[in-house]
């Protein structure tokens, strides 16, 4: 039986982040102050005071996200179809009431180094 060689294809390599569904992983850093979690002053069953983590996540609509324990890094899995790091950063700055250009957005190339 004859063999057929693959051409015009991505080469899969160790240590390389690959997406099969136009997904991108981005990290947000450089905030004026740490992102805040939701709180409930009266405990379970009472009204939630929404934190800045929720505000950013609701606006950017990531498929998955996580914030490190200190609130200084937020990692998101997003639709990579039209990701523009500059636009994301400017939008986060608006949400948080920061000066434009404060938030740093990186499109990640490895999952192994996230949130360190």
C-alpha cells in the first residue's frame, strides 16, 4: 500500500501550545490594584457585592478563566478568531477605571507557565 506524506500542515511539537478550535489563551497583568473577588457581608444566602474579577469576566466573556491568589494575574481561554491584545487591554482599563495602557495583555504560547 502506498503512503501519503502530509503537507501544508502544522507540525506538532513538545512544549508547544496548539489550538484546534480557534482558541487563544491570554493573560492580563499590570493592574493598578489587585483584582477583587465577590463578597457576601452577611454570609451565604445574602446579597453578593461583585468584585472586579466578575466585572472583567462578564465584559470579555471568556470560555474559562482563573485569577491567581493575589489577584495580580488573570488567565483566560477566549475565542481566538479576532483577538487583539491592545483592544482587550484598553477595555479592561475602562472596566477598572484605569489609565489607558495600564493593563498588559499577553497571548500565551504555553500553558505550563501560566499563573506563576
